[in-house]
C-alpha cells in the first residue's frame, strides 16, 4: 500500500498494529469503495449487541430470578436510573433484531452470500437463531402476565417439533426441585436466566467466527468494481496498489467509521428508550412498571401475544395444526440457512448481479412479503385462529413473486448482457453520479471549508449545552428520561464530529 499522509491517530494505531497485528487480523483496513454506511450494516448490529451485553450486566445486578417480577419492579421504581436502564435494554433488543433483519436483507440483495461467503451466511443464520432465542429468554424474565403467558405458550408449541427436537427442549426445561424459589414463581425462570447468559456467550463466540471469516474475505465489492466477486480482497494486490477505489483507507478511517456506527446506534437507542419508556409510566412522583404480575388464573383469560419478531412463526400455529406448523417453520429455517447453496446448485445463478439471479430474488422476495403479511395478520388476530387460508396466502405470495419478479428480471437481463453488468446502474440511469465516484469525491476532498468549520463549532456548542443541561438534572427518578434524551442527542452530535474527523483523516 502506498504511504499516505497520516494523522497522529493513524500513527498510534500503526504502532499498535506493528506490535499486535490487531488491524492485520481483526480489524483490517477497508478499501476506499467501502466508505459508505451501507457497507457497515453489520457494525450497527455489533454495536447493538455490545450495548445489550453492557446494559444486561447492569440489570443483572438487581435481578433476582427467585423473585423476578418484584425485582424488576424494584429496579424500575426504586433504583436511580433503573427505569431508563430497563427501557434501554428492552428497546436495545428490538434495535438489534431490527438491524439484524436489515443487515441480512442487504446481504441477500447484493448477493453477499455467494461464493466464497456461503459460510458467512450460514454462520449469520446461526447468529439470527441465537439472537431470537436470546430475545425469547429475555422476554420471559420480567415474569409479567403477557410475557410469561407467551413464554409458556411458546414452550408448549415446541413440544410439537419433529425429529426429536421436542425432547431437546424437554431436557433443557426439566427441573429438579430447586430450593429458594419464592412461592408461586415458576422455577423455570431461574433456568431461563442462566440460559440468557449462556446464549449471550454463544452469540459472542459465533460472532467471533463471523468476524474472523469476514476479515479473511473482506467486504463484497460493489458490482461495478469487480467482474468476479468470488475473488477475495487479497487477490487484488495490483488494484490495492494502483486503483484509487481499491486502495486501502487509512486506519483512522476504518476506526472512525466503526465509532460512528456505534455512536449512531447508541444514540438512536437512547432517544427511542427515553421518548417511549418501555412499559413504564411516570405518575406524579412515582415511576411504575405498567405490566401486571403473572398469575395462572389471569393467564387463562389472557390471549398469548408473542413479541413482534415471533409473530411470523406464531402465524403458522394459528393457521394449521401444531405439528404441520412446526414442519413449515423448520422448512423456512432450512431454506434460509441453505440459501447460498440453493442459489448456486439449484438455481445455478452464475453472476452476482441481482438481475442475473432471478430465481433467488423471487424466492427472497416471497420470504420478505410473507414475513410482513404473517406478522401483521398474527398481530391483528390476538387469541384467534386464522385457519388454513393463512398458509394458502403465504403460498400465493411465493407464487406471485415468482410470477412477477422472475419474468421481470429475466426481461432486464438482456440489457445487462448488452452493455455489461455496469450498464444496469439505476443511479446512472436516473442521472445520479456513480456512487463510487461520489465516494471518491468525498474521500479526496478535505472538508475544511468555512461551512464545515462553522458546523463543527455549532456542534461543539450544542454538545456543551446538552452536557451542561445533563449536569443540572438532579432527580434521577423523574428526570431520567430527559437525561436519556440529552445523552442520545449528544451521541448523535458526537458521531457527526467523528465523521468529520474521519474525513480529515484521509489526509489529502
Ligand atoms: C448478531 C448478529 C450479526 C452481527 C453482529 C453481524 C456482524 C457483521 C459484521 C460486523 C460484518 C462486517 C461487514 C458489515 O459491517 O456489514 C458482517 C458481514 C456479513 N454478515 Fe453479518 N452479522 C450478524 C448476523 C448476520 C446474519 C443473520 C447474516 C445472514 C444470514 C449475516 C451475513 C453476513 C454476510 C454475508 C456478511 C458479508 C457481507 C459482505 O461481504 O458484504 N450476518 N456481519
């Protein structure tokens, strides 16, 4: 790599890299074309996972599995900043699942699952499964009426899993007589609390593998930049030396983008959690958990409502018999896990361009449509069966997407083949500059204009203002959500400053 003008941070990181190989192995520099936030969506998921680990550990200091509801209420009503912490962890889980879906959808659309990244995708699906399991376990822990009713319903449905999977669940939930459980509290809560830690640790381990493989492959290059995207970034020493788009970014930039994605994720979670406290009401001088405690008599009259990310699975059980629903769910999972191999060996798509992958795009679109339809349908029919019409509509969604997406893409293929793959650049066709050129323009211009300088000053002023405001808030019960809002705004402002600094770090 050509030597660039480097900032002091670059020099510090280089020093560290020389001695530890930190950047060569775990966080190597990205090529210039990756200087766009959509190339870093996984980093947003990573940020939300770390956020969950940190807030979860703080909540665990107060949580008592033998008395789950009372300890959760105590955290919310009696611990300074406790309600904010609870809201942050709960919204943080939603953020992680949402960002994971976005990351997965993007990788499907750009074909990042294709050779040689199939295992990346498979490991990713494992992460998705573990994340949903973690959310399931976490949802049960407050032991409120809605959450525990949904939890036990979920467990009941698992007993219909074929291929001996139901035995696995039964073995994991089989309980010896545990001493010390408060009377009336289901002893399974204690077990689920331990699993919540174990599954969290599993996510961390599998994530390590995901990132390790990612460092080997590098990010999937944009369509217009690589003829054959099965090659790895290490296969391009020539390009890395000579092509300005392929040249590696300075370390400061890679580091800076990661910090920006982290600050944006944390900021967004802080803002949402403070604007919409999670199942918490502030009533006069008291802060209260609004969910009632679980009680078997009330549970019998409560329709089980899973959290939004499980609605699409629950839909199958509302539609057909539990054993058929389990089979459909497993088939969904299997197709998702094996998607890269279906693309390669069943559909035999040869090119990564979305237009050249018509069958995969149709299948994926069918998944996305039925995910949305199932979720909404299950949400608006609490406690009611849907009947076989549900899965029939799902089938129709897949059929329709094959009837619409497949022929449309086949039609467009002619144009791509005529002018080469780059000819189907929607941005270009609509008159926008090629995003890569934009990238280069951004990366090569040093943002030291007067406007930028003024905006930096303005941002610093705002940070000073919000920080001063935070210091004046002394009531850590009634003011906690205001504090959270200010902290969220602060993080967004800070992310802007880091972005500006990162641009400067290019050193041109
Ligand atoms: C806990 C959940 C996950 C985390 C924290 C995570 C994190 C990451 C990170 C940090 C990257 C590097 C590039 C980027 O920032 O986008 C990445 C890449 C990737 N991830 Fe994930 N991921 C997760 C789940 C998934 C899932 C569910 C899938 C798909 C089923 C997936 C498939 C991939 C693929 C194919 C790449 C390579 C992207 C490319 O080459 O353009 N990941 N992931």
